[in-house]
């Protein structure tokens, strides 16, 4: 079951990676060899796996450890118990200046081709706030993993620098999870209207040849019926999250 939690404060605690039991290590390698034989373009990148999540009235604490994509893929087909890999990702719902809510329709370069999702991807070990961030209690954290850094990086990588540079305001952030994946989508407000966002994305596609995102799809704040058509073709929680944001947009207006 998918859960959506509005975040007031996010605390990420990193711990050292546990060594996987030998039988799991062997299973991961065998399955990865099968996947790469079938999909030669697959890449075993680094990611983080959630060990524990706690929510104290909007203060969300995540404990995570380093892992990799091969481990995550094996966890999708095998019950690994305490050694399961539960990946962390981040991204955004982009709101245009004319109040349209943009998500991406995944292209052939994505594992989730044909599905809609927030514009984003897996959190990378380099996605950190180096200068420090101030928490509610006044303490300062440095060199901490930051889903906001991931969200901006992924926005530029997937839809281009022009759209990334158009972000003028950051709205609410959320935790979206089905206990196998933990996502941190933000609401980003753009200075571009919907027509110019689509134009900027088309220019980016022509310049780069990127095929990870097929196209951008947008919904108005009253397009609930249109949105529901995508319930069978979505990444976890996107439709319900968009409905929440639609409601907040109405209040903001």
C-alpha cells in the first residue's frame, strides 16, 4: 500500500553498509548477469537503501546504507528480509506560471517506459549539501545527503537547464513509499508558462537526443477525471500526490 506523508523536516542518517550473506551476494550476481545479457545498457550504479523510517508528526527520519542497483533489482524478485534493498529517489512536480502541473511520461531510455512519474530519479552519493543546512533546533549539518540536490540535478538531466533555471520557488515536499521504494518529491514553481515549458523541453530533446523522458504531460488543477486515466500506468503514488497538490494549488490561489 502506498503512503504519502507531507514532510515538515527530513533527517537522513547514513550508516555503514552491512555485508550481505554469501548466498545473497551470489544470487545478486547471477540475476544481474541475466539482466545485463537481456538489457546490455543496464548500469549497476550506487544508490541508498532505507533500513528504517520514522514519522513524528511530519518530522521524517530515514536511516539508510549504501547499496547498488543490482542489489535493488534482486530485491524485486526475492524476499531478502532484513537485507532487502529499498531504494531512495527524489524529484519534483513542476508547476508552470499558468498553474499547470507537469510530470514526465517515461521513454524507451527508462526502465519504466510508458509510465508517468514525477521528474526525478535515484539519489546519488554525491547529492549532498556541502555548505550545511540548519535544522529546526538550530543545529547545522554539513555534507549531508539531500533529496533537494537530487531533484534539481535530475530536473536538469531529464528536461534541460532552461527549465531547471526557471524554478523560482520551492513548495511542499513529501515522502511517497510502498515500503520498497522511498521517494521525496518536491513542488517546484516555474516562471515559465505551460507552452514555454513544452517548447524548452522539445529544444532539449532535439539538442541532446535524450530518450529517458518521452514527453511532458500536464494537468490543470481541476483535471481530476483526466488524471485518473493514468492510474494503471503510474510510478508509485503519483496520481494521489497530484490530487493533493491540485488541492493545495486551489488554496494557494
